[in-house]
C-alpha cells in the first residue's frame, strides 16, 4: 500500500480509519501528558507504570474469563495506580531514592505479570485472552468500540488538563511556591499521576507494555527542543504524537510485515532526533552555528581592539597603517580584515593597508573599554 493510498483509505476503509484514528488519539494524549512527565523529570515513571499494568490486565482476564478491552483497561489502570502509590510510599517512608524505587516496582510488577501470563497460557480458554497484544502491542486488532473507549478516556484526560491548567503548571515548575499559595500539592500530584496512568493505559493495545513509555516521552522530548512555553510545548507534543501515530500506521500499512506499534515508536524517536539536530534554540546544528559565529565575533573584536590600540599612537585615529603591524596579533587574517571592511568598520586598499572608520573607532572603543573593565574586575 502506498502512502497516498493510506490517506485515501483513512476516509474510506473501515480498518485503516479505525487504526489511524486510534493511534492519532493515542499520540495526542501521550504528547500532552508526557510533557508534564518530561518537565517534572519523571521520565522513568512512565516506564514503571506501563510495566506495572501487566498484572492488572492478567487479573482482569482471570476474573471475567474472556477478552474485554474495557475490563482490561480497568485492570491496567488499577495496577498502574497501585504501582505508582507503591513508588510514592517507598520514597516517602524509606531511604530508598526514587530511581531505585521505580526499578524495584517495575521489576516486581512486571515479573508478577509474566508469572500470571504463563499461568493463563495453560488454561483451556487461554486463546480468548489475546494478552500478547497488550505485551508487545498490535494496533491492527483495534476495533470501533476500542477507539470509542480510547476517545472517551482521552477526552477525560485532556479535559482534566484544561480544567487544572493553572494548578498543574505551577506544580510542574515550582511546587514549593504552589504550597505557599495554599494549593494541595499532594492531591494535585496524585491527580496528575492518575491522568498519566490513563494515558499509558490508552496505548497498551496499540503500542504495548514494553514500548509505551517511549510513546509517552518521545513527542514531549521533541517538543521541548522547540520552545520554552508550556502551552506551545504541549501543542507541539500533541502534534508530534498524532503525526507519529498516523505516519507509523501508514508505514506499517505499506509494509505488511511490520508491526504498527514499534513503527510508531520509531517515528516518534525520529521526531526526537530531528528536533535535537534542527530546533532553532537547542538544536545541535544551530548551536554549532552560533558557537562558530561567536568565535568569529570574538576574533573580529580582538583584531579591532588591537587596531584601536595601534591607532591611539597617532593624533589622527583614522591614520592609515600597514597590515604588517598586525602580523603578531592573535586572530589576524586577511579574511578577518575583509569581514571588518564588509561591516564598514575599517577601510582597506589593494595592499591591505587599513584605517579605522568612524563607525569602527566607536565600536573599537566600546570593545577596548569593556575589556579593560573586565580585566580590572
């Protein structure tokens, strides 16, 4: 299937439309809630919660005896919430730090979940479970009712974020100040974590327990590189998440042997890589460009300062000088001289004899004065 066929089928084909809408919803909600996890430096929390949901799914199947997405989501939410509370309790009541608590809870819950999965596989009705879908993700199994359930959970999560926008914002950036304003920071923290749990549960069927943490964090990490505004970051993270969902679905549809969930995660990681490289403020490429520009500016200022020092030896500061007098000046080059000329700071003749312009004298005096002040300090 070609990409153009995918976008046509997105409006005409039931299966493609269902998977596309489902993964887009997942991307939007994951991007929005993942932004708070990234900003609060709780990246590992998503990994711990996603792995902690596995025993909840298994227990839900053992209770009802058949596959039910709604009950599986409920079991996953309860298990994820329990895992989160365990982490909080360990950190608050022991000397174990948060990273150790996250690793401990992740291992215990995931190990317990795998034991339950092994037990379920030996049951007569094990073929009805489809629990491997939640372990590794299989977006192709999404049906209309699953997408409706995802839309309801997603809408609830986004509504909660909008309703508590001010509270979540101040909790994210300055929880101590929020406490002085009278906000119940513990309650707000619990609510926010609960919504993050819902976002993780939302993607279990499409992406799976193993990869869901990447889906939660990658769009937010990519968006963080482009802006310092929380609102813009959340909008960008939602956009990146939705595009990752749709693009990953399109790629897996074009290549029938590729699993949709892992492809979506890889597309999300591609957005992170592009953002790390090309974002204007924090991107490595533009950072290197600014670094080189600063070096160039420093070199030019150094040469200009030495020119001014030389010119001070004459009553007329615009007196012409041979470039030979700059031969021992650090940073001197004919290229640098031409750059100063292009900025109208000096005048040059064919032999590279130079003299400062009025603009150059003013600029050089500023540089000379500033450097002398710095040396005195």
